[in-house]
C-alpha cells in the first residue's frame, strides 16, 4: 500500500562504508547457524547452581560489609563512611530480596504439595 502524501520511501546511505560487500543469506540458514552455536557455547545450569551462586553473592556482600565496619572502628581514616553506608544498603537489599525469594519458593512449594 502506498500513501500518496508521502510518495515512495528510499533508503539513503550517506557513507560508502555502509554498503555491504557480502551477499544476503536466506533466513533459514542464518537461524540454524545461530541456534547451533548457542547450544555449544553455554552449557545449561541447574536451578541448584543458580541458587548457590546467589547465596554466595549475598554471603560475600555481608562479609565485605562486616570487614568495612571493622575497618571503620580500627582505622577510621582509611575508609570513607559513605562507602560503608552504601555497602550496608546493598547488602541489606540483597538479603531482603533473598528472603522474599525463599518465602515465595516455600509458599509455592506448599501450594503445589497441597493441590495433590
């Protein structure tokens, strides 16, 4: 369908480097190459490994906050108090998020087991 007010639309390339030298491949061959390369590059992880990584991340944030708090007490000039408060806020937020995810998982599991 052609709109008479606009006329025909043409693609204007302003830079000669934007002109491609390769031929256009059919869509089916491009998709098959992409899907095969994606499967080979990244092995699938289990749900358990994702949970363990998240818990390790939360644990490391909590440990770094406690180390920063100890540094503030022992050597206050070496640590900026703003860094400590930011680290504490990040650790608190990640812990709250973890608690919410665990609560949701437990609630979902209870609902699944009671529907049988």
